[in-house]
C-alpha cells in the first residue's frame, strides 16, 4: 500500500495489509524475556522499544543483585519492575508527572515491594546522597531534561565513581536542518539529536568515560514495533481521536524513511 492510499484509508486499514512493514520484534531472540509475551513487552511503556530496548540497556549497565539504580523519568515504572524482578536490583522509580501511588499499585501487583520505591521527583532536584547510585537508567526520558550543557555535571554527583549511566531515546541519524522534510518532525524533534551530538555533549564535560554512543541497530524496527502495538491495541474508531493522529503520523514518517533517518540511540558512560 502506498502512502497516499494509507492517508486516504486510515483508520480503516487492516494491520495485515501493512504486515510486511510491521513485523513484530522477535521475542525469542531475547533470553531475558522468556517469561513475557510480546504484548507484555509494550503494555504501559511510554514510548518505543518496550522491554526489548530495556533488555538491551540492562545488558549494558550489567545489572546485578543489590545494585542501586535510579530509573530517571520512569513513567509507569515497568522498567523499574523489570530491573527488580529479573535482576533483583534496588530501584528508585522517579518521575515528575506519573503519580507514585499508581506506580506503587503496579509495584505491589508485581510483588517487588522490597525492591522498588516510587517517588515523584524532578530530575533537577534529586533528593539523594552524593555517590548513592551504582547506575542511572533513562529510557525515553533523558531528552526531556538532559540536553542542557550543565545537566550531566549535576546528575553524576549522585553516582558512585565507576557508576554507569545508560540512556536510550529517539534520535535522528543527523542533526535537524532546514532541509529536513516536515514529515520527520515531531513535538520533541528539537531534542532528537544525532549520536555524534550526544557523544560531544557527554565527552566535553570531562566527567565520564564514554563506553558506547551509537544508533541502535534496530532503532527503526523498535519504533515500528510500538506503532504495531498501538494499532493492535486501539480499535479503528478510537484511532480517530488524538491517538489516531499520532499513529498515522508515525506510520507515514517511518514508511517514508527508507534512509533510516528516524531511529534510536543508546549511550553508556561511566563516571570517572
Ligand atoms: C516518554 S516518557 C518515558 C517513561 C519511561 N521511561 C518509559 O520508558 O516508559 C518520559 C517520562 O519522563 C518524565 N519526565 C519529563 N521531565 C522530567 C523531569 N524533569 N524529571 C523527572 N521526570 C521527567 C515524564 O513525566 C515521562 O513519564
């Protein structure tokens, strides 16, 4: 189906008509997710990647039992629960907007009340001791507060020496320019920096050793997988509402993007 046809027929498109472009992420490739269904990997996660991206990040920080992790911008704290359940880490699920009482209900349901603490917290006002955390984990959130030049020097104070920070977020393969086609623009586009930009942003501080900063090899596929999940979750009529605009925008953007301009990056840094 071509783009014009999709625009004309949306939301009355059968998913199978788009299947070739929307294969599900192959869950059997992820040993960590053996106890989860594909649906579980997306349910409640606020952004693309779901527990697939979480697993890639967890491998990077080398999560282990007892590790103190700050899940910064944790949203519905599904990532915090995964870190606690699977790796027995001690996690602070911190978010500015998501109600910690709602997260506490999720934590109780997942039976990880001894390991995950939900708090309402602004990333600019971290109420913990300096050097307290072994790792900071930021999935789909760092771009909302961490693009300022001074933020990293604030955040690393709360990490122990050798502690790791792992970030994964949407990005563009190159920085935005006046030539970037408008269909690639989104609400938060101005913070979708290229991996090269992030590398410089971190390295120039002199506070961390950068261990990894690259496009995720399956960034576009992770994003498509989220769109597939949303399409499967939302009935076509519901897709007429605001959510529908977002889904249609993402379908058109991703299907147009044969150059893989819209993708994801992952960054891993260690405090010096
Ligand atoms: C796209 S959501 C991702 C949530 C979660 N990490 C996930 O993957 O499902 C971004 C989250 O960042 C949080 N956030 C934005 N600015 C923040 C700030 N200054 N301090 C703490 N959290 C913030 C938002 O409330 C939101 O829940």
